[in-house]
């Protein structure tokens, strides 16, 4: 199993996308690329790969470069709920903001995600234009308003 993430190397910030659906990955990439900020995107396909990714970032002393995790809930091997509980239980990863993107409209699914440690839960749009609006809003909020760490490559 290859846990090396797909990576686009740009330097205003870094988002880890944890998503197993290739169409959703494509839409997220396109949507984030159209935002006004140049944000790097690393992609892994399930919670286990995401944990390995975070461990690798710690080992490389690069965890502070990660600004945000976009997380799907329904994935194989380790779903989004399990992943949230695992990272919130680990002191090293607790402060990383996690935005859950879900197709579920059920309030109990959203409440559970918040209970597991999500910082926000957002319903996925069913169009590219809708996802572009959501991606732009997420990037603007987490990178301009609620910045948690300096952009990658910038002084701390």
C-alpha cells in the first residue's frame, strides 16, 4: 500500500484532503485551485493513510506547515469518525482544524462529527459551481480569518 500523498507544491498554505472518491477529489482540487490563494493540496484516501501522513509530517518536523484537513466521513479502512477521534486523542494533532465535507443531510451524522472533534461540518454541493463557492469560503475563512499557523515556508 502506497501512503505517499498526491501533492501540488505551492506555498501559501497546506490542506490535507482525506477523501476516497476520485470525482470528489477532482472537484475539490478544481475548486480550491480557483480560490484567490495559492494553497498546496495533499491527498490521501482514508483515515489510516491520513494518520500515516500526519506521523510522517511529525517525523519530518513539518507538522506546523499543515493548516487544515478536509475530511470525508464515509471511507474504507478507517472512516472519518474514527480518524477524528484518533487525532483528537493525540496531543500532537489536536490543534489541526478539521472541516468535514459530507453528502449526508442527517443532523445526527453532523452532530456525531462535531462530537468526534470536527471544527465545522459542511454539506457537499452537487455542482462544481456550488463546490467552488464552498471551497472559496473554507479557504478564505481558515487562511485569512482564523489562521492557526504561518503559511508554509514563512517565518513563524
